[in-house]
C-alpha cells in the first residue's frame, strides 16, 4: 500500500486531477465529502458550528448554508481558525479509518487523500508522497469568477486567506501544472501514477 496526499490551492483543478487518478485505479479519499457529511444535521460538528457561529448560517431546512459560513470565515481569520478546530480533527480521524479499511482489503492499493487543507491540517506528515496541483493566479481568478460567480474582490480574499501555493509546491514530491489543456494534465497524472505503482511495488 502507498499512501499519497493530493492538495493545491482553490480552483487549481484538484478535482480534475483526482478524477483522473481514480480512472487509473487509485483509491480516492475525498476530504471535502467527509467534511460535508460531518456537518449534516444531527452530527456533533453540526451542533458545535451552530453554537459557535449562530443560527444565521442555516438554510430554511436547517441544513448548513455553506456559502454563508464561507463568507464569514474567509472575512475573519479567527473565525476560520475556530471552524478548522471543529472540523479538522474529525476529518483526520475519518481519513485514517478509511486508509486502514482500504489497505486491509487491498495490500497493493494506491490510496490518495484529496484534501485542500492537507498541509495546513498536518496530514502531509502521515502520507508517503505529496502531490500539489498548481495553476497561475490569473487562471485561478478566472475559474472562481466563472465557476463560483465570485467578484474579483471575493476571489482575491479566498486566495489570500490560503497558504501560499508556492509554499505548498516547495514541499511537494510532484507538482502538476494545470494551466494547460486537460489532455496535458492527463498525461502528467498518468506519468505520476506509473511512478507511484513502481514505488509501491518496491515497498513489497
């Protein structure tokens, strides 16, 4: 088994890369999906978040309004830190559980944990290989405006609130430049997947 971390900045194209890895046979653990499940009504984190941020972050059906919560935390670093303190430990625990479950079923598995805050949460210390998906700030802003409907000001706030992408790249074993075409990104992912397979076989 080989444990791999996949991360990057907002709108760098991490989901595209993750999907290609999955097509190539990797197991994907999606931290965003884990996070969403943890904040569903009835979950302990859901109650903690309401206690911390107030009922104004709820939709009419009592589900969490992620957009409203996002605007709050990206405008105030202290609130962002509080939210992370509620969510991160639970996400890490579930990631570890899933890795153990997959590896017990498939001893040759390439397990990729796809997490935007993989480094910030400290989980990069628990993986054997770190992959960072990168894109220029110009491309990222374009994607945020088009995909999320953000204003340029809001896009700028989201980018500046994150760990600088250059710092993530400096820690990476592999960097995937996602400024170009999907076919070029696919080629790069295929190259890396072949090397991950080789590394896993060497372990055996």
